[in-house]
């Protein structure tokens, strides 16, 4: 080869060195688990527990499915099973003790959500704010501190998860999960795919070998989806080979379940609306008889029809379809998405639509943002069951300067005595949705104590008589 070709080959090798380092970390890493709430057909107590490794050891007998990743990120192996968890449960997996905590059916529930996290350029896309906002370090800290606490009952990443192609091998995503505490990873995770999870360049038809076509995503995140109900131990449907212009069957990305007093519907916007509509209707029919559900949350990625989102499949469109159906219409129905790399309340859906896509990727926003939301569904809220949404902005950037709330938020978290959310929300969060609270009427300030003249008057008279007698 020419000297130029040799130089290019060396450059490509140098670019791969961080990935090789990540592979070394993966090989020696402790148990890397995922916990997902079981799909509604399995009953409230069901959870899917999965582990991702490199297949170094024989599969633990705890799992009933084990196999190498299919179609993408084939360095890794997925191990998965479904178990029952009633309140709290402890399992021994690979010699480690894993405690899983699920709120009781109908109880208050809180979850942390964000979308479009981007902290490495090795996945195939450039993350312009990964260093300015210190995305990897700070996002890891937030998940460990919030999700690893007793205050948060679930968490979710809503698409374009770390912008990782098939060529990148899944090592970026794996490194993020390996930096999380076991407590955080034992908390139920909700994940839906975005356009870059199918096609790294952003839209179809994609490129063979380069794109993961959603296969890396669906195995790495271990969701319990419709495809897992088709019989057999395999949690997913591998019937569609990954190739240009094709994506896995829709049921690999559709889930519906309940946590506490909230129900969730997750889906992929890359699939067809007529195929999703029966799942929407089924979800809403289920809610008609779900007396312990007060809040219903639609989780998607796309906030508009572009870059692979098919007609009627933007998140607000699916929300609209759901709220037209009685079972969904009767609940506190909201939706959360990403795609646009900003953080805001949807102007057309105040109190009902929330976008949380500002996490390291550039966007056409008034300012670049880095933040997350916490959703709280409270069955005992003032004036009846309601939803609260708090937005924590960790940093922002305008054309002139950067503004960071990180130091003050971190100090609050560290001083919160295990209450990072309730201990810090009033001071450091913006209320995107605030349920009504009782109003208090100021009582008049107390005056001087009353004078009891029946007691005082005789004393005064006696005193005056004594003065006159002396004088």
C-alpha cells in the first residue's frame, strides 16, 4: 500500500484504541444487569432481569435465555429471564446479591427521564458539548445519586442512546452502564429507540455493517416487550435480518406496564401507525379496568415526522391517538420525548408534553442545554391524583457564555441525606407541571394579651388609695 494508505490505516487504528481500552474494562467488569418492568400481560409483579457480558463464563442458571447478540454488537452476550417481585426481592446472580424494589400497585411513584445522551465521538457522531458540559461524568453521577436512592422507582432513556453505530460495537453504551452502581442498575429501566439507534447517519435506508438497525439497542437495554409473549425463552423476535432498508419487527420495541399508580406505553416511531394502533387500543382498554392506575405516560423519541419517523408516529401523534380512547382519556395522560436537542414543555401541550433531548448533542435551541426531569405521580395529591414534573438544568450555553448549576446541585445532593429529589427540587428544579397545593390564609398577628379588669381594677383602686393616704 502507499505511504498515504498506511498513514490512514494507522490513523484508524489510533481511533480504535479507546475502544480497545473499553473492551479491557468490559472483560473485568462486575455484574452488568438490566431490570425492566414486566409487560402488563404478565401481571403486576413480573420483572425482566437481564445481564450483558462477553460470554467469558458459562451462563448462570438463574437465566432461562442466554445467547450472543444477534445482528449487531456481537461481542456481547445477553442473558435474560422473567421473575416475580412483590415489593422487594433479593436474588443471587453470578455470586452477587441483587435487590430489586418495586412500589406497591397504586402507590406514589417517581422516575427520572432523559433523551439523546452524547458523550463520545467514537460512535459515529460528533458530540459538540460532551466536554463543555462534562456529560459522561455528570450524567453518571446523577443516575447513581438519584436512581440509586430510595426516592426514584424507575428511570428511562428515550432514544438516540449514546449515538452508537454497529461499527462502534456497543462499547460506549456498555461503558456507561458499567460505571453505574448496582443499586441504580437494579432500578427498572424504560428505553425506547430513536433514529440514530437504527441508522447512525440519522435516517433510512442505512448501511449494512455500519448501522445496528435497532438490534444492538433492543438487546443491550433488556426491555420486556410484546415480542417476548410469542412463546419460547427468547425475549425478542430475530426473524428480520439486519440489512439496508429493513428494521426489526415492531413488537421488539412496544411495551406497556404499570409501576406504582402510573402506566407506561413505549414504542418505536420508525414503524407503521396502522401496526401500532392495535397496541394503543389494547393499552387503553386495559386502563379502563385498571383502578390502581391514575397516570398514563406515552414514551417515544421523535417530536416530529422526519429522519425515519413514519406518518402519525411522532410522540404527540401517538398521545393524541391514545387520548381519544376512553380508557386513556380518563387518566392523567402525558407524554415525554426527545429528538430535538432542547429541553422544554411542548407549547401545544402545556402540562401534558415534555421534551428532554438536551444532553450533549447540538440543537437549534435558544441555548444549548443539559438536564433531566423527574416525574412524580401521586395518588394522594391535593384535590385528587395528579402528576408533578420537575426539570433540573445542570448547565446551559448561549453564544456568549456557559452557565452551570452543577456545583450547587451536587452540593445539595450530597447534603440531602439520601433525598436527592425531594431535598433539592424546591431549590434547584423548575416546575414544568405543578399540581395545585392547599392555600393558606394568613392569620392576624396576635395583639397584646387581654386585660382581665375584674382582677386588675381592685388592685388599681387600692393602689391609688394608698397614694392619697400617704400624700
